[in-house]
C-alpha cells in the first residue's frame, strides 16, 4: 500500500509539472510539437527494430515480446542476436519448444514454449531465421 502511495504521488508530481510547463510556468519554453505520446506507425513497426505487424501480433500473443525485443536485450537476447547464431528454421522450432539455456550463459533460462501451437512456432522460427545476420 505504501508503494502505491509513493507511486501515485510520483504521478501527481508529474501531472503538476506538466500543467505548470503548459502554462509557461516552467523555465523551459513550452513546445507544443514535443511528442507526448508515440502514435504507432501504420506499418506496425516498433520504434527501434522492424517487426512486421503480423509477426508482432503473433509474438505478442505468445508472450515472446515480454522477454524479447528486436534489437536490444530484454529478459532474453534480441531477435537479431539470436539470428546471428545462424540457426535454421528447424533448429529454431526445436529451441523454442525446448530451450537450451547453456547457449546463453549470461541469461536466465527460457521456459519451454511447447504450449504454443506448432504452426505458430514454425512461423516465428521462419521469421527469426530470415533476419539479417551481420
Ligand atoms: C519469460 C521470458 C521469455 C519468454 C516469454 C520467451 N523467451 Fe525466448 N528466451 C528467453 C531467454 C532468457 C533466453 C536465453 C536463455 C535460453 O535460451 O534459455 C531465450 C532464448 C530464446 C531463443 C534462442 C534459443 C537458443 O538456444 O539460441 C529463441 C529462438 C527464443 N528465445 C524465442 C522465443 C519465442 C519465439 C518466444 C515466444 C513463443 C519466446 N522466446 C518467449 C526468455 C523468454
């Protein structure tokens, strides 16, 4: 409960700062063009990486995006880092169903995603295998 109070105070403080800035009370001039909310692009691409929108929904639906991002480390390695390993689609299907944590010693082990429908695992594996390997 204490945490919640601290949190709501922080929100309140942010809110008040926002209002004073908007009224010209802040030391910085108020710039109406400053982006407040990022409106997602029509192509469904993420800010940094480029996950096609259909793949993004599939990855989101199967909770992958909770731990993986396109081009930077999250809980797990980025999809681009995984692609660097040069796995085939078949190998990726297997690794998604039965992860081999020894492959990524700097990370916690990934839970087996065998509950995800095979067809969907195949589609995600094909996409990862198609990513550039620089
Ligand atoms: C709870 C967090 C979490 C979720 C959810 C998750 N991953 Fe992972 N993933 C990891 C971590 C951590 C690693 C690195 C350690 C490992 O492989 O066990 C990893 C590794 C991987 C690898 C590399 C395997 C290897 O051995 O090189 C692939 C491919 C992968 N994940 C795909 C997926 C896909 C696809 C999904 C969704 C179906 C998914 N992950 C969901 C955390 C997660």
